[in-house]
């Protein structure tokens, strides 16, 4: 199994590896892509992927709570 490294070239913790994998899977999903397409283009391009995925998850869970 390959070791995922951070920008500083040190191995990532188990939690960071799991979050990285989830973030990549979510970002490649059709639901995320559709949601991102509804954002203003400046916001969608300027925000870091981590921030966008967290916002998508929060909004999705808020919707499901109703």
C-alpha cells in the first residue's frame, strides 16, 4: 500500500488518510459536481477543495435532517 504524504513529505496520520480518500471520492461524485455547478463561479474556483467538500457535506446533512 502506498503511503500518502503531506506537502512537507511526512506520512499522514490515519485520520488524514481517511479524510483524503473521502474528500476525493466525494469531489468526484455527481452530487458534488452538480452542487458545485450551482455555486457562483468565482466562489467555486477560489475556495479550497477541503472547504467545498465540508460545506457540501454540511448542507447535505442539513437537508436530510428536514
